[in-house]
């Protein structure tokens, strides 16, 4: 993809220095240096040729975004939902994925059309007394995400290599070196690594689903909506956990920055085409994420729920039950391999999103390895405390709680995103069409209403 070709133009010919541009009169100042500046417009795109060749150059960022929709925290909520309620919460996974497709399409529009990631857009639109709380909210979301990854990776190491959880949690801090090594080779290497891990995860679950032999009729019925989710507090709690694990706040910041790694040019036609291609990329990747998310829930429903084990929420507990229930020692090994791959993948996206959030909101640039270590330490401390004092049994509840925290942070990222992309003053010719803004607004409203109901249920319980 990086090979020189007459059809491929270098970024110097495609992208004007971002400091010299101003996209619309709705922004308070000039567009500054982009986040992830060392990766800005480094992936060349095809200016001529068939559609598939143009699309191929844009495939990649969507898969990094999709990683956030199947991280270890998602496993805990999907396992708990499948074991407790069977296939009923598949409808939440589907709805969450549709919400994600709508919101991520707005991220590509913001990143390409306005030339700003979501963090930069907030900084350039709001006074500090508004933008700083939004920054804090984004950091809380990233910390919750990182906490889930730390615990999930440590559990994967424990299941595969019998490394104690406390030591595994500390080992996860070393993943910064993996990211630095991949970055040294170029952004396409990061994308290739992520796609390869996703392939391994998909293969592992395909084999396990074949072993579980679920009731496919019940699976299809599980995608139909049910009002019980709104009246059953426990089901609503898990539904919000799945929502938080699927539509993740840090992914909105991440995607609006990653689309700018493509050298798509500065003409209006070039940007419109880039928005279309980047949206196709993310939609395809999110369909893969839905398949894997649904597979986790289906596996739990077809194994644990079917035999009456309705309280499985711990990853190591699920690992132990798979062998006797499926009659094969291969199943738990595949489960552990997929979990470890998820943890490794998620560390990459958390690193990049953390960098985008810090640089975008604060215009503060520190070395990626230092940023990663700081973020990792914030997540490692509570993880160590939980595993040492509360024991392994508490890790599943902590994973689910982390996903609910993400869901509660969602409105603080979703509302600004919808507002920015609906503003013609800010977006100019790239303003979102009304139907898309309407869908996004309904998505934001649904998220906010569900979160209010969850908080009220906790207060009045």
C-alpha cells in the first residue's frame, strides 16, 4: 500500500499544512497541529482507478475502532447477559451496533470535513470551563476502558500460562513496547496487527459456536426487541453495560483522528469521497464487531444458560465451565487465546485515543510511551487492589462496572459530536444531512434517557 505508484500521491501533494487552513467560520480559531501529527496523512490513497482500489487504501481505521467494541469488558457483560437471560439481549447488541455505525459515520465527517478530531473540535468551540470537564470525562472513559483491558489481559495470561493475576496485571504495563515497535514501522503495520488479531478472535469463536450448536431459531428471536429490558432492573443494568461496551466514548475521539491518517486531498470532491470511503470502512468493521459480540453472548446462552448456570460473569469461570459443557479441552484454550488477543488489540486503541484526547483538548504533547505508562498506571492501581484484596471473584463485577461507567460518559462525547456535524457554520459543505443528524439525535436521546433511568433506579432502590 505504501509502494510508489503514478496513481498514488504523496501527502505533500495532497494535504496543505493544517495550520494554514480554516474550515468554516464557526470555529473560534485556526486549526492547529493535528493530533497524532507523526501519522497525519502518511497513508497514501489512490486518486485514480476502480472503486475497490480506492476503498482498499481507506480500510484500516474502522478495524481499530471495532476493537473497542469487543474488548474484555464487553466479554464480561455479554457472558453475564447470555448466561442470565439467554438470547434476549442480542437485540441490545444489534441496536448498539446500529447506533455505533451512525455515530462513527459522524466521526469520519468531522475528521475529514472539518479537519479536526472531536477533542480539537471541543477545544475550538467551547470555553475552558466547558471543555475541561469534557476532557476529564473523556479521561475517565479511557481509564475505565484501560481498566477492563488490564484485567482482561491478565486473566488471559493466567488462563493460558497460569501466571497469577497480580503479576499479570503488572506485566500488562509492558505492552507499551509493543505499540512503540509497531509505530516505528508505520501506521499500516499497526492496522495489520489489529486485523490479524481480529482474524484469530473470529476463528476462535467460530469453532466454539460450532461446538456449542445453539438453537438458531432462538438466536433469531433474540434479535427482536422486548419491553422487559426497561422493567427488569438487572436486565437494564446489563443492557447498559453492553451499550457502554459497544458504543464507547473514546472511540468517537479515536475515529475522528484516525481518518486523518489518509492523504485524501483538500478539494471538496476529494473530501466527500474520503467521507464515503471511510464510512464504508467503519461500517464493514462494525459488522464484524457485531458478529463477534453476538458470538460471545450466543456461546454463553447456548452453554451456561441452557444448563441453568445463570450467574456466570467471571471470565475464568466461563473458561472452566466450557470444557465439561462442550466436551472438549480445545474450547477453553480457544477462549483464552481470543481473550488475550482482545486485550492486546485494545491496548493499541486505548493508547491512540488517549494521545488524541490529551493533545486535542489540552494541546499538550508528551512522548507516547510516557502517556501510555501514565494511563496504564492509573488502571493498574485499582486492578491490583481488586485482585489482592477482593480476589479473583470480583474481577467480573469490576469489568461490568467499567462498562456501565463508559455508558454514563457517552452523552458527554455524543452530544458535542452531533452538534458539531449538524452545524453548517462549522462544517460548511460537509454538514451532515438532516436524516443522519436526526438518527444521531435519537441515538443520543436514547442513551441519555437510559442512563437517567439507571441512576434513578439506583437512587430509589
